[in-house]
């Protein structure tokens, strides 16, 4: 039993994450769903970049990307990822570690279809993370993709969602004198079900 009250009071970490994100949407000026996503390459060298976490489901967190990008290849190789979602205005953050799986079905189709047409064509045009000779080459490729796919392009097979299924979620809030509040939710290794164990951590 932990002394979780106030902003930490919840029986489910995904519901709590959605609540915090909803509050962040009222406080953050830009991209409240931005997260720093960490992966590792085949040599174990870490990599981190900012992506937009578009869905908080009942059992995972979903973002969308090119599967052939550096992050896509690294997640496919390790099967794992981690991220931190930090809200400076609220002085809160959520840290997540877990395994990954592709979401390349109806959810990915619907999200892709909701994007502006130039963003949809851009997914076709960009060989993400690969060398690019110039900006003009990219824009020429975008024009070519428009001529090939028209104004209603379908989602490319190499582009879709990634679902992070957490083994561990930590909720952090700023405290006076750097005595922060931290609660870590954990469940059995690589499991997608089972009871969560909640532990208060020292700042």
C-alpha cells in the first residue's frame, strides 16, 4: 500500500496517464503529446528523438512512424523501447519502458487518412533517416508522389503505428526542495496482463 493521493490517485496507470495528458493540453503551448523516445541499435548504442504519442489505450501507448527509419529498425531489432513525456508547465513527467509491437491495421489506416494530404504524400516521399542530397530532391519526390498517388494516397505498407506495451510506468511530480514525488507501476516481465505493483520511490 502506498500513500497515493491527489494527482497520483488512480487504480489504473493508463487512465491516470490520460488524465495527466488532458491537463497538459490546457497548460502546454505546443505539442503536449510530445515524448522523448529512446531505442538502442544492434551494438547497444542508445538513440533518442522526440515523437508525438497519439494514443493512450487501455494497455499501451501508440505513435506512428516509418518502419524503415532508424527508430523503426532499432525497435524491430530489440523489441523494446522507452520514453519520457515531460510537461514543464505542470512540472510533471511520465516515464515508460516496455516491449513494442506494430499497429498496422485499421487504427493506422484511420490515423493516416486523418492527416493533411501533403503529410500523407510526405510519408511516401521521405526515405526517413536515410541520406538526402538536398531539400530540392525531397520536394521533387513529393511532386512525383502526388502525380503517382493523387490527392487521396493510401497508407504505405512501410508506415504505421508502434504500440509500446509497458512493463513499467513511473509518474513523477515536482516537490519542494527537490523532494519530488515518484510512483513506479510495474507488472510481470513482458506481460500484458496481471496486477500492477505500485512503489513509491525516493526522489
